[in-house]
């Protein structure tokens, strides 16, 4: 029996707007004491009216455009009715049949293949408050700080086929949210939450669907790893159940199961509500949205589209073409927008250097082809292996690093020209990281061409010992004063470049 997993995702993404979705309350309530970033609107007091957050609408459209969605000309909000203590109004303002974004897709890499995952819709809604259940099961406390936070809900078509692909999709989506700069998109912190619908299709030899097992919605997966593990668990569980019972979608309604990350199992929660249970109706307190129009109070879709930066997938392709570095390195660089921008600045500095200083005969393009690859490779290696190590240890982002891209490029110049060895280079980078000084200054000030200097000093000391047999003999007889005479002679020879302490130490070593 061939069973094919079919997975679709529903992802909630918190937008990091300054204020909440329908009121002026601070949207960063997660950092504030409970129930301090609230007002009569987000606590659902009678007689209050919602006012739409324009930024949230624009950012949702921005996300939709980045995910290749169609933006309709009209959109509206609806009430989704249900009772729960974390929903003080008794309904959630959401979107039902006219979401802001429709029919998009996101491409992911799956085993060296590009797979297109269709996106059914993206709508905008408000988040609920947060319930805290006491450990003895006696009390529940509610923190309304989160109530009214703008939330995007992204719904995919059931196009995912493996747990690994589901994880890759989420990671790529998270990265896009980061590039768009509209959400922290941190799964562990609940800024991005994911539910998955999963069932199995039984296929015949030709790959045609014969039957489908009951659909299960899995909730409570709080990390990429949890999503992958939960999907793997469900595939095993549903396979076993199907083999034993042969139950299909016709025999059983959709159920909801919660993922228990500690025990590594999903547990049945309740039968899933259908849309008609919520009695959706248009939100009467908010006007419908007219999108793609210009002028005062406009939601100008075209202008929003122009604010979208180069997205990860495009950037990876360009980096590969322009820089010729390994795909693993490209993945690491592009996985951090700021790091990729830093690398680009460094490389453009190096390019300028090669084309103006190193270049001799050829055109800029020829010179870059000749010397560029080595410089780029050196730069990426130092960036990803050494500099990021410092950044991780100190837990700071590249944006707050004291080393400017110009100084880092200068450092790479020095390294590629082989004027210092790798030990000295590492020391220079360490000092650059601590002080933000430029590498040329560091080399001058810190006297780091240490190895060479010591050889020179040793030679001078040997000379002085040979030329002064009498004081040497006196010292060996116990006249310790004689040593100062020798140090003085050496100081004269080195013209003060070495310190008396260093000279004395080395000299005593020699005289042993
Ligand atoms: Zn409020
Ligand atoms: Mn929702």
C-alpha cells in the first residue's frame, strides 16, 4: 500500500507595528507587566469603536506581493463569533470571504529541486489575549496585553509532501518576513505560529488517489523542529490507524490534535469547528477597503510593491552568479539579511581596490575575474568563520559590530597580500573587533609583526654578547650590574624599538 502524506499549513504572523490593530495601545505588550498596554477598545468595552491600523493593512499587502499573491480591488473585515475568556468582545475581527491577498505561491528547495507551494490566501485579523492556567488547575489568569495585536494569517494549499518540506517552507517564510521587516517572526516566542492540516492519500500504482484518511489539524508546534517531529509522528500514527481501520474522510470528520513536545506525541483535543459555526458577518464598525487607489487616505498597492527589497531566493541566485562561493556559504549569508548586506559592501570595496590599485593592463572586468575570486573567498571565510564567531560569543548582530565593511575589506587586502601570517591576522581581527580601529593602524601601533622583530633582536643580542666578552664574564662571576651595561648596548643598537624589559629577559635567557 502506498500512502502519500498531504500537508497544508496555516500560519499566524504577528506584525511588529507600533500600535495595535484597532486601537492606539502599544503593540510591544509582551515586554510590559500584564494588563498595562490595554484600553477600552482592546478589552471590548461596550460603546467603543475600532479604528483600522493602516500600517498593518499595508504590511499585509507587502507580504502578499512578496508571496506572489493577487491583491483584489476590494477587501473587508468580518466578525468571527465565539466565546472564550481571552476574547472579551465575544468575536474576533477577522476577514472571511474577501481577504487582502489571494492565490500566491512560495518556492522552496527540496532535495535540489524547486517546489512551488501555493498560497490560498492571507488575511488580517486581531490576536486574542493570553490565558495562564495555574499549575494546580484551579485558576486561570488573563493578560490582555496581546489582545488586538495585528495578526496575519497565511493559508497554504495542501501542497507539501514531507515534514522536511514543511519545515523548509516555514524557514523560508520566516526569512521573508525578516527581509520585509514586518515581523520578528520568532516561532519560539510565538511571533509566528503554525498549525498543520495533515492526512494520507492512498495511491494506486499509477500514483492516482484511491482514498484519503481523515484530516487532522495539529496545533501547538512551537519550533521548526517541533513541526517536523509532529508531522513525522502523525504520518506514522495515521498509517497505523488506516491499516487497522481503513477509515477515510467519509467516515470521520476533521479532528484537532495538540503536539506534546516533551512526550513526542499528538493528543486529540476536540472536533474542529466549521466556518458556519462562527456565524461570520461583515464588521459593521469598519468601512470596506478600496485597494490600489491613489490620493488621500490611499492604499496604493503599486507604491507598497516598490518598498519590497530583493528577496532571499533572488539574492541566492545573484550571489552564486556574482561571487562564485559555495552554496552552503551563500545559504548562511542570505539567511541573515544584514550579514549579506555587510558581505556585499566588503566585496564591493575589494572590487574597487582590485580594479584601481591591483589592476595593471586589463579592463576592470578582466582584473576582477583574475583577482576577485581569491579575495572574495578569503573575505567570506574570515567573515563566516572568524568574525561571526566573535559576534556569536558576544551575542551582537553584525549591525552593531565595530568593524566597518571598509575596515574589514582593508583587513582582507592585507591578508590576501600575505604581508602578515595567520596568527598575526587573527590578533589584528581580535583588536579590530574590540576597538573598531583600522587594521593598518593596529599593525603600526601594536607592533604585531612580532615574529620578524624578535629574530632581529636575537641577532643584535648575539652580536653584543660576542663583542663584549669581559662584561659577559663578569656577569657569570656574579657581578649582576654588568647586565645593565649589556642591555644599554643592545638598546643603542635597536634604537629604542625594543623595551629594556624584553631585552633583559631575552639576554638572561641567552646567558644561561
Ligand atoms: Zn487598546
Ligand atoms: Mn486566525
